[in-house]
């Protein structure tokens, strides 16, 4: 006796039959599937290539405390990467979040200034990093007279990731239902208390997604830092000393052509670092969303 199938359950046969009746939908399904397979395949090939050429070249000398031309240590660059990321986010995140709060919660809807700011931030998001590097070089290195400094590099990166943080935060705030705000106002809470006690906690996952994107761009950035922070493989003693991140260190090794194997090893460490940072940020976002 044939088993009775629930009415609301749709099997793959039903889906294929529906797609066959609509050739355009079938074509779009195949195009999306092929695109996904190609994207995952290219990503997997890159990861395998980096791991295959880099793991075998990892050695204890690459993690020495002081960089020399003999050990080509990447440890100072690893520490500089964390410091640069923290300093850039410390500057960009408060400014980006506060700007988004003003645009969504305080500015009048339909305001021309708001639309201009949104168009400007979207335009800045698409500018190549080399342009930010040239701007940072002209502004912080030459005009301010700081030279190649860690602080100049952090300011340049904060300007570069600010549009991303600002736009993602704005979209996260806009996704919060107005009923949350109305309920808070109805209970007697003011606008500022409503923003920080009701709206922002509800928008935390979206805000963190923007911060994660900013972290990924900061960690992998080279062009903007070469012109502002320099390529010195040392931990800066002050904010106005030069220092390079892991991505700049890898670029320097490849450009010199003498330490190709060590550059592949550096790429492995950079890949693992990005994966760890993204995984930790994702878990943090889930925990905050659950709360």
C-alpha cells in the first residue's frame, strides 16, 4: 500500500516538474547553481594552493620575536595586525554608529542631506584602496608632517572602512520595527534611552556584520598602509613610529623575490587569522542575538 504523503510537502520531483513548465526559471536555476559551484571551486582551489605551498615552509624561525634578514620573522607583523585592527576600529566604529544613529533616528525622513550622505558613503565604499593610500600619504605623512607612522595608517584605514560600518549600521537600524520605538515612547522613555535600550540591542547582529566586513578589509589591506604606515618589520614603540601588518609583510617578501617560500607560509598564517577572527565574530554575534 502506497504511503500517504502530506499535502503541504513538496518533493524534488514536484519542483523539477514546476521548473520544466517554466524554461526561464529552469535556466535561472541552472545559472545560479553553476555560479555557486564555480565560486566555491575557485575559493577551494585558492585555499588548497595556499595550504599546499605554505604549510611545508612553516618553521619556528618565522615566529622569532625580532625580525632579521635571516629568519624573516612574521611575529612583529602579526602583532602589528592586531594593533592596527583594534586602533582602526576604535576610531571608525563609534563615528560610524553615531553617524548612522543621526541619519535614522534624528534626521527628518526625506531630508535631502540624508540622501546626499547616503550617496556619498556608497561612492566612498567603491573607491580603490590605493586612492585612500594616496590621500593618507598627502594628508598625514606630508601635510601633518607625521612621516610613515602607525597612527597615520590607522586613520587612513578608519576612513576607508567608515562607509561600510556606517551603511550596514544604518540598514540594521532601519530594519528595527517602528513599533519598538512607539512602545518605548508609550512607556515614557525618551529618545536617547529608546535608542540605546531598545533600538541598538535589536540591531546588534547587523552592526556586527559591518564590523566583521571592516575587520576583513583591514587585515588584508596593503596599498593604503604602504604609503602611510610603511614596511618596517618592527613593533612600533609609539603611534608615530613605522610598522607593517601581516599583509604588507607578505607583499614585501614577494616583491623582493628572495623569500617566496616564507611568503607562502605568511599567507597560511594570514588565512588562518582571518578565519579565526570571522568565526569568533560570528559566534559573538549569535550570542548577542540570542540575548
